[in-house]
C-alpha cells in the first residue's frame, strides 16, 4: 500500500469519527468476528488523549490502552514519564505526544477523537468545555465537576454537541449495580422510603486552616496550570499537589464528592431519585474562614414522590459516622465493609451493599437465602471504559453514566456540600431544581456557581 493511499484511508476514518460526533452513524464489524473478544482492528482504534497522567489518570489510560493513546497532558512532567515507563505503555511509548497545557494540545492536535479527564475536580469542566467545543468525546473521572452550575452546563453542552460522555464511577457498570436495580424493581423490598449511605473517608486532611509559607516549585511542574481556574496561592508540595487537594474547597468536592459517586449512585439509580427538594446537614467544626471541608458530616436529602413511589429520605454519613444498626442485622456482622456501604430500607425487606454496588444482599442472611432472585432484565455492561469506547464507534449504543445521569447525581452530591457549608444557619435548605436555586437562603445560592481565573473558564 502506498503512503498516499494510507493517508487517504486514515483521513476517511477520521471523517467518519467526526461525523459520528455530530449525528451520523457507521458500522463496526464485531470484534468476535475479527479475532476474539479483546481484538481491536487497527483501523477501528480511536485516538485518545489523556489530561492527567498520574493517579487515577494512569489507571484510566491503562484501561483504554488497547485503543490508540495519542497524547498525554499533565502539568507535571514526571507523571507523564512514569506512565510511559509502565510495561503496559509499550504500545504508545515513543509515539504519544506530550503536553503540559490542555489548551495547546487541543489546538495543535485535531486528530484527537476523545479525552480522558483525570485532573483535580476544579478543572474538569473547563477542560471539558474546550473539548466539547471541538466535538471531542469525554470520559471524566468522578466526581463529574466542581459546582452545581457546571453539572448543568456539562449535561446541556454534551447534548448540544452530541458527544459520547461518561463519568468514571466504575461500579456503575458492575454486576452488583444491575442486581440492585432488578431487586428493587422486583418489589422484594416493598415500598422504599429510607436510604442510608456511609463511607470511612476522608483519608486526606480536612477541617484544617490554610497553611503558611511556600516551597520551591520544581522545574517539572507548571503550578499556574495546576491552579488553572482556581485563585492563586503558593505552591506547597505536601498540601495540595498531588493528592491532598480533595479536602480543599478551591480544588476538590470533599468526601461526598469523592465517594458519593461510588455509593449514593446505586440507590439513586435504582429508585430514580432525581433532584432533592430539601437538604440539611450537621458536621464537625466548619467555621468562618475555613477553606477545607469538615472532618465529619451527616447530610439529609429529601426526594419527592415519583413514578408511583413515595418520597425518599436519604442520609449520608462520613468521617467515621454510621447509621443506626438495624435490629435485623445479625450480632457480630458488620455494616457494609471497611470502606462504607448502603442500606435501602423497605417496608418488607432491607437491602445492604458495599461500595461500588458490590455484594448486594438482603438482611438478615436467612431472608437472602430464601429469596429467589428475578431474571436478569437489564443489559450487562462490558465495563465503564468499554461502554464509552463502543458507543463512540457505534452510536446506536449508549453509555449508562452519561452526563445527563451523572450530572444530576453530581448536582445532588454538591447540594449536600452546600448544606454542610450552610449548617451554621440552622436551616433545612429548600431547593427548586427546575430553576437551580434555593428559595429560602440567598447565601446558599452563592455556592451554586463560582468565578474562574482568566483563560480557564467555560467559554
């Protein structure tokens, strides 16, 4: 094959992918016909760029490395180097392009089809906004975004640009997630009006004041790019980059933002909860001038009646707090597992499951043993990543944690954070979801959106 012909073929494939992003469809020969379930023909591979190459970013890149990892972008050169040093990176080592600034990468690399976004929470939406404007498909590591307004923006913009979207709450694609949906639909719990969700997090500093001083910025790091949309502050090696950012209001979404997508997700999906109408919270110290989330919090959400079911009260616990132990749970048996869990309480039975929707069961054990599980009515997922990749290649397929769904889930979690920040007002916040505003606390409304540093906004 001549080089000219090869170039035309590649351009033709690119045209197909770009047209698919804006409404056209094309057929992909099933992989099992081509050579096994894991086989991906080279002509089928999509060009994926990763923004964030360390931590969860590295795991996300590895999970998609059977496609063409086209470019890596990270504000820290050492993260890119360490990713390229992994054994599984051999397919793109020496080929993938490297960038520090996602804006430069998107400007210079029109061949990119899709992005993995695995940065701190405060940069998810700005990166996604730039990518969607160019028709790039998006996988955003959980939580989806940093503010309620961003959740609305991402869902709306993904629909407008017709891109394939997915949030990285991996348990959403698991077997347990589908069992929970099927059992609730089967009616084994009876009428559900109460849910309890808890986690052992935080495992990073929270409830602390802003530190003083600064550290020298390593040559390998662009601190201005890491700050991105957030207000400027000095570089401190062990306080923010590369892990402890989760507890800071400017960068993260605290415990409920981090783990709610793995825990609240399952009852939220099975009960089709939508947006709450009332939110309130109590917490450890969260005083004037605090810039981190509290050490522990308890958040109450009230969801209205919907689709024939009554209203549902959901309570979230973190920082070591736990729900009251059910009397029907056997003595000596733990609630969930060490990372957290969920109780979905019905008037007939109670369902308990672990983080990520794993190990769902009815309690007590005798009730679970006697339960004849219903038929598998929900389609099973090939995995959170493969759902996304297959939907990019075949637009008749869909992702299940797309931005319309994950946007509402994220909005709910973020409303919980706002209730925590307003706990000192001693109010049950009344939320008008249709108009995205609290009707009884103007101060709470100021937390629905935020200001962006110039060059890192959503437009």
